C-alpha cells in the first residue's frame, strides 16, 4: 500500500468514528505522520457488536490467535482506533518506537493509549472525555504543538479543516478550564 492509499483508508476509517472523536484522531494521525518516518495507518476503527463477537471468538471457539479480551470494546460505537504503520516498502509493520507513539497519543486531550491502560495493546487508542479534563488540569505545550501543525498544513486537504480540529480542542479547554482556573492559551 502506498501513502495515498493509506491516506484514503485513514480518512474512510475516521469517518466511521463519533463526530467528537474524528478531529482528535485526525490530529493524532497528523502528529504521527510528523514524528515517524513510517506512515501511520488506521487498521481498525468502528465495529459493530457482531464484529466484536466474531473477534472475541477468535482463538477461543474460532480458529486464529486471540486478538481481543472484551466484548465491551470502545471500538463499538466509534470511540477507538488501532494504528499500525507502513514501512518504506509499503508493508504493514508494528516495529516502531511505541514510547514515542504513546507520547504523541498522550499529547492530545481526550485520547488514551491502550498500553497505558493495560500494559498491552500498543496500537490501540481510545477516546475518553475525562482525559480532556485531566489534560487541562495539567497544561502542557500541546496548544503550541497543535498550532504548529495548523501552520504546517501538510497535504491533508481531505481531512477536516485544521481550524475545526483546533476548535474541538479549544472547546474542551473552554468547557473544562473553569474547573481548574486556567486561562486560554
């Protein structure tokens, strides 16, 4: 798969997510693209309960390895994604700097990393609105990083407008900052 096909696949997968999750995952993909030489690829996003049941059966009552441990996945309803990468030959790889991946995930309000949650499932990223509250209780340089990405605007015209991405993050800040007596960036 080449970069254009990966981009198209990411866009289609992002569209299956909840509206409030779409800009956050869009920003995540842009940040990952910025810091990794490999191309980020959303391998899984929204699932139906039937799809989750089928995955859960795998390695238990159906052939194949166990790939999930729950029937109550955040993928159901469009609140989670799994991300792998394409190497320079266009081959799917999971051999990347996962610590850097986790750092990027943690930099986006409302997102949490599977490895932080369970010490497994490094490709998994899920939406948790409570994380936005925690994020703004401990402000970081994420606003600067988000604005830097907005200025750069790589060739991502098919993604939502960068202003919309920043607006979603700002809305979280505006909604919760009064709880922590923070000022807008």
